[in-house]
C-alpha cells in the first residue's frame, strides 16, 4: 500500500498522545534521550532522504543525539527517524 493511501486511512507512525503535540529542537533531543515511551516511534536510517511524508527535520551536527545522530526527521510513515 502506498504511503499516500496509508495516510488517508489514518495510519501514521508518530505519537498521537496530547503530551507529544508540541515539539522543538531542544525538546526533541531531550525526549529521544530520556523518554522511554518514545522508543516505539524511533527508527534509525543513516541514508534517510526527504520525501512527501517528511514533516520536519532538526539538525544536531554540533551536539549529536545519543552521541552519533546528527539529524532527526519526523516522517508520517517511518516515525521519528534518527540519521
């Protein structure tokens, strides 16, 4: 099934709980490193490319997340992608 059809069916891979309604660069880093509930939404892909399902991207080159991930993308299908 294409990503477009999945999105139209309401199937997304991002957290929907109200406490995850707001995001910022600092909050993203803190949540990934400290919020165990978020782990189910995280995927790892060092070759991630922007696409029509990408909602936002944060860059962490100066202070990588978990010591090695320099970017975080929010993707409707893939969830929170560390790259």
